[in-house]
C-alpha cells in the first residue's frame, strides 16, 4: 500500500477510536463513522491489563488511564458461600507483567480517546457500508447518508455483527452462541466494604469491583438458552440466581434498580477468519475475533489491534500475520476458561473448587501463569510515548 493519507474508521467504539487516534498520530486524515447518535457506549466497565496499557502508551494515553486505577488491595476467587478459593496479590501481578490492572467505565475511556481526535473527525448518526474494498492503485469506497467517501485504508470496527466482515468474507459462518448470558451494572454502594473478587458457582459466576469514582462495577454470567429473558425484570432474575451469595452480592442487588441492569447473550467467533484484511480494509476488535469475556481480553485485544494496525498500515498482510495467530489463541483460551468457570455438574464443580484452593496454597503464583503470553505483550512501536511506566523492552 502506498502512502497513507486518508483513513476511514467504521465504528466509534474502543477499538475504532483507538485506531483512529493511532492513525491520526502517524499523519493520516481520519474520519470516524458511528451509526449511533452519540459515542456514548452501551455497556458498563472494562478492565485494561498491562498489554493494553502499553498499547495506549503508544498514543500517549497510558498514564492517564493508569491514574484511574481503583485497585484497593488484594482480591481473588471465592465460592458462593464466601470461602476464598484463591487470593491474588496485586503487587506481584503488577511486578510480573509490568503494570497494574485498571478498571474503568467504558464511557470514561471513550471520552479520553475522542478528546485526542481533531474536531469534526468523528461523525455520529452516520451509518456506513463498504462499497468497494479497494486494491493497489484503487482506493476503497464507503457509502454514507451524506455521500460516498474514498480512503487509502478502511478500518472495520463495527462489532461482532460486522457488516463489513460479511462483505469481505461471505462464506464465513460468523459468531456462534457461547452458551451463557451476562448481566452488568455500575451503581453507587456507599458504606459497604469488600475485597475485589470473582465468585464461581455451578453454571454461574459473579464479580464485584470498585471504580475510581466511588461506584461499584458488578457482573454476572450464567448458563442459559440463547435469547432467554426474565419474566419480570433482570434485577429480579439476579436476585433469584445470586440473592443468597456472600457479601457484597446481596447489598449490590438491594441497591440496584431494574433499569441499572444490562443483559446480553455472549457470542464468539469459533472459526477464525482466513485473514484480518482484504484489499484496503482491515478488521479490528470483535469484528475480527469476538471472544467470551472470561479472560477480560475482548477490549484489550481491540486496543492491541488498533496500535498494531497503525504500525503496519502500509502492509496489511503484516497486520494479519501479527494479529490473527495471537487473537485466535487467546479466544480459544477464553472458551476453555468459560467451560471451567461455568461448570454445571455438582461433582465437577466441587473438584474444581478444591483443586483451586489447594493450588492456591501450594503455589500462589501459579495463577499468574494463566496470563503469561497475554499481559506481557508489547506493541511493535518503539519508543513508547510514555517511558516512565511502560519500559522500553
């Protein structure tokens, strides 16, 4: 691909905006086309691990996000009755992987990213469709309500139901149901003290974590048929499923309103795409490799995609080579973890819990190995925009 002068990003989520900022920093004129009426995301919080924070360092945002960390001591994994199955050492994890885990509201991250784009670069209420993926010597073309646009590069960040992916790879089966549904909520919870945790039951999980602004992020997941919804409201469903679990679960549910609770079925791309590019178009995030949230890496991998794409924008086969094997391996690992933490059998769940507790006592650092090869990733761009916390390795 020749010199990159103009780029179009379809989708104004985390992956799309990160790509837009990264491409803007390398000198491209960028236009973001977002179908929704605003960039305000539908969702709750996102956890950013050191790999994504290093990627954000490339665009000068890493330290701003690290400052939003609300980690308040150690946490860990619990059983529904409250027993600790394993404890995590935040300092040990940060030392091992070169940084903290940061939990923040998605809207906060979107705001930081959007603020780094030129005025007018992001257009909302702008549905877009790919008209021509382009080729060497021919620009890509995108249709919008205001007319057609041409670009040297089109970034498809249009999510798990990506219309661009279907256009580029019509024979691909697309996403499949992962077998479980999730609930998420962010609420104030004054006066309730707790350690950050995730709790595993039989076919159900729950997590409660503090945010920097004083609110609490809680999420739940349960094995369920696709498309199922509560007969009354989703808060009532959470009470039925988790109301007798340990503190602070009942307190969270008592403080929540039905409208605070978001529910979404989980889908993932089980069959990897043949490539993450075609012509002058590149796929990022869920459009390329949607995965279950069980490793907390969906948004993190989208951020990695974005800065890697900006680095390889003149060589899209190199982008695919850098990203497809890595995201395929992580997505498969996330599927395996979902089978473990959403195990439904009584005997199997008991064996799982006892094994976790025994391993935690015998080798506390063993659990950190599950993130080796994930959290220790570093972007191809050197040097980092922020050297003080990201290192130069």
